């Protein structure tokens, strides 16, 4: 995953300067910004699961872990859709 993040950052820097990644000024910057937000949410959920949910995993919080799994899966699908929109023009 680290290689994907690094190559994605390099590729984004080819399209827009780093200072404009979260500017959402045009469609390209918006796509880059959305991908970064989705990545940040995925990392935050993974850290929460790893540090708070999994160490205390039992029957009472199993649904919380299931919620994490469903949410991370939805975020992954959104990352694919936004990534494909770089080539196809997408929704915005």
C-alpha cells in the first residue's frame, strides 16, 4: 500500500501542484482532493480498528468491527470509482 500511496502522490503532482490538491478549484483538483479524503478516512478507520476495536474484540463489539469492514469496503469502491473518473471524466 505504501508504494501505491507514493506513486499516487507522484502522479497527482504531475497533474497539479501539491498546494492545490485540496483546493477543489477545478474538476482535476476535486478528484485529487476526494481521493485524499477517502484515503484519510480509510487510514483513520484502519487505525481505529487496529488500536481500539481488535484488541478488545468480543461478542459485544463484533458489530462494530463488521461496520468497519463494510465502511472500508465502501470507501475502497469509492476510491476505484474516483480513480476511474480520471480517465473517463466521471461524475464531475
